[in-house]
C-alpha cells in the first residue's frame, strides 16, 4: 500500500469515528435518568440528526435512560408502563 493510500485510509477511519461523536462529553444512563431536561434535549438532538448521531454514546444512553424511566414504577411523572 502506498503512502498516499495509507493516509487516505487513515482519514476515512478517523472520519467514521468522529461521525459517531456528538461533541458533548459522554454521559452515562444514570446521568440521563437523573437529568430529565438534559435527556429530553439530547433525544431531540438525536432525532433531529439520526444519520449523524444515532450511534453516539450520548444518544444511546439518553434513549436507554428514557426507556428505564418509563418502566420504573416509582417514577410518577413518567406514567410508567406496567
């Protein structure tokens, strides 16, 4: 493989890695469960750009936190599913 081709492959791999990043520090599911406003904001961003953000850690974690909050019977505000 030539040097130019290796550089092109390296740039493509780096671009793929960056495309899954939303620019915000990674937050875990517990954070998004405890911070409804941030969770709702992040989910709205993810829905607005599903091609670029769907697989980002924050989108995945915010959606997981929403699912857990909906299933939590102690969460009166969510109207949990039983």
